[in-house]
């Protein structure tokens, strides 16, 4: 998904995320717009938070499938991403899917981002994230062999890297602690919520924390000040151009944000050139196969 920039990365952004977090999923339009604007001038890295080891972790905090369905309904309405808001039969752990992401990072890094994407899509389309079939389906979607991914997930090195990610997410840098309301509690203190960014300027190592869900303008202003001389790409000219650029189905909201147009206009544009797979109140759009 290069924009055509040939320069080496000017900025490294570590994204603290989790495949089961609706806020991280709802922030995808902003991340995609940053990808469009800056292309290869940003080096993106994933750090998984590991929100829950078991389904009981949620229940112990009083978060039930009924409450989850209500939260999904509000988040979908407020932020525009496709979410199946039907009540799930049970809560689902996120750590097994996080382990799969780390295994891909170690053995097939070119598939890591797509695996995270397909896990997001499947869980917010109604599948249970910790079911082996969900992870296997996401692996196939991302171009990985499920049995091979299973074997990687059993490795001690993968478990060690997963625990390193989870530990890092639970040690926010001092700058992030200033915005403490954007952090969350855990048994050992405070941790990053999803999505949170740590942004590092390549030229001198200056590190800036952007904890929690933020509007796009926060990221835009931060990068404009951090690397003012970096080239920014012009907005996409059409919905079709955006879909061709990503090569993967996108939600209406993602196309609208990348195009910098209203949701309704993006949906109308998409209706002329793409096919929709309905999820929740919206869906995912893909170009017809040639």
C-alpha cells in the first residue's frame, strides 16, 4: 500500500492495539488516512495489548454479552464502522488472537497487518475471537496456512514476544501519564488503551505519546509539527482509487476519511463502483473481480 514515496521512513509509529477492541477498530479510518498521506515515510509497528486471557476476565469486571452488545451499538452509531450488534453467546478472550498476530510478525511479517485486519473484521461481524475457526479463517484471509500458524503459536519464542508486547503496553511512557484519563487500570497500575500511539522521529529519537482514541486532527497536527518538511500526498480522487490502493474490502467510513468527504457521499460513490458485504448498519466494499 505504498503511496509512491521513495524516501526512508521519517517517523516510526508503534500502535498499541488489540483485535478485540472496538475502539481500535473504529480508529482504522484515521490510520488509513495517515497511510495515504505519508505512505512509506511512516514505519508502522504493532504492539498487542492482550485485553483478556480468558472470557472470565470480562465477566469478573461485570462486562457481559448484553453490555457488550449495547456498547457495540453506541460505538457503531458514533463512529461509523460496520459492527454486528447482536448479543454474542458468550464473551471471548483476545490473547489467543494476539498470539497469532505475534507469531505472524515473527515468521511472516508481511502478513501481520492483514491478519490483524481480518481478525477485526471477523470478530466485529459476529464471530467469537477466541474460537479456533475464527483465527483459522482470518489466517486464510490473510494468506497464511492455519496449521502453520498454529505451529508457530505453540513456540516458546512467540509466547515470550507476546508477553513483551503485553508488558510494554502496561508501561506507558511518562508523557502518556499526563493524559491519564486516556489510560486504563490493570492489576499493576495503568496501561495504554486501544488504540494508543508512540510516535518517534527518526532524525533524533524524539518520542511522543498519543494515548487512547483520538480524532484525526490530533494525529494530523502532531505530525505536521514533528516532521513539517515531510511530503503529504493529495487526497484520493475517487472511492475506486482508495479501494485499488488498499487491495482489501473497506468500510464506507474508511473511504470517506481517506477521501476527506462526507459519509453519505462516499457511500454513493461506492455504490457506483463496488459491491457491498453487509455488516451491521453498513458493510465492506470491494471492487468487482475482473
